């Protein structure tokens, strides 16, 4: 099977390259998996691969609604559940998350060639900022768009269209790099050429090109940069703030109500 479908080849050179952040630039999935496993366990449920596939890449409001359905809560608990999982994830992420293999090297190579670069993420701004600071990539992305920057998150195309507009780029002449199905759909709907780098090989992405990581020679060739293997770059994140600062739209859960895992008698014992 051809890695670059005949009906759509990458623009050479692209007007812009727009990266997702969580799961694409930084391998945060193990942290989120531990957080989800903890939350599900304390509600008497088991976090499964199916649950993971449903939740990956979703914005926090959608995560809250999906959690309410999966854990058997009424929909009106979704905001509190989104806040609960965010707090658990922040505690995991505070210990550090590694950059995806090849991520730092690739971004530096693209910037050195004068490519217009942006980040378009469904994550809260504080998380994205933390990851970019920890990887040393902040100065290489003149445009960084996060959950707070759009009313219609992925899989809607708005955040990708906005990123291209900010860079003065034409979407159909630009490339998006994504790890999740909602992100790939958002970028494709925006008209972009999409490179998929799924964090797990069993995650199917409807991208124009897929690769196991950002070191892959065919991925670098599609982007117009020399091929070459580089090691993964572990990154230790400094402690991150907790609560509503990280996710203003979910702020009502902090300091006002006890987390659902404490209030629910099915799930006693979580610290």
C-alpha cells in the first residue's frame, strides 16, 4: 500500500505546518491512561481500550459527557467529572511526560528552513504552555491555539482554519500533524493534508499519510526535510498548577463541590 496516496500528495513546500500537542508533540497518553484508570476504578468500573479509543483527542466538555455516560452518571454531572479527570491527569503530568520520538528535532528542522509553524490543540492553554516550555519549543511556534480559543473544538475544523489564517497560510497548501481521530477529521475538514502519528498502532487514523513517530523517513520526506533517526527526548516537566487556572471553563468544580469519587458511595477511599 502506498504511503502517499496518489490522489493527494503533500504540498511542497507547505504554506504552514500545524501540530497537535498532547499525544503528538508530547507523549501524554500514559499519564491520561493512569488518570482514567484511577477514576474508573474508584467508581467501580474498569477502564478499557474501548473507553480509551472513545476519549482520545476529545475536548474537555466532551470528555465530561462521555465519562458521565460510561460511569453511569446523569449528564448534569459531566462538568464535575471533567474537572475530576483533569485534576487526576495534572497530578500525573506533574511528574513529567516525554516528547514523542523525533518531535524536538523535527520542529527545529522545520523552523530552520523558515516554515510557518503553529500548534492547534483541544487541551487547556496552561497544559499546552507547560508542554511547550518543557520541550523548549515555545519560541518556535508563533501561533498557539488551545481549547479557550474556539467555541467549536475538534472534530470541527475551526481551530485549524484559525491557525492557518493567523499564519497567512492557505489550508489546502498546509499540513497538519495529528494523533487522534477527532484531530484528523478536523484537519481534513479544513482542507489540509494530514499526517497521522497514532500513539498506539491499533488506533486507525484516516490521514493521508501515517507514521509510527516523527522520526519516520517517509514523514520527514513528505515535509521536505532530510531524513535521519534521532533518539527520543525525555522531558521532565516542572510542577503544574491545579484546579480552575488550568481549565477556566471547568472552574466550577474547584473549591465548591467535593469530587464525585468522594461523594459517591460506590467509590470510597480515593485520597
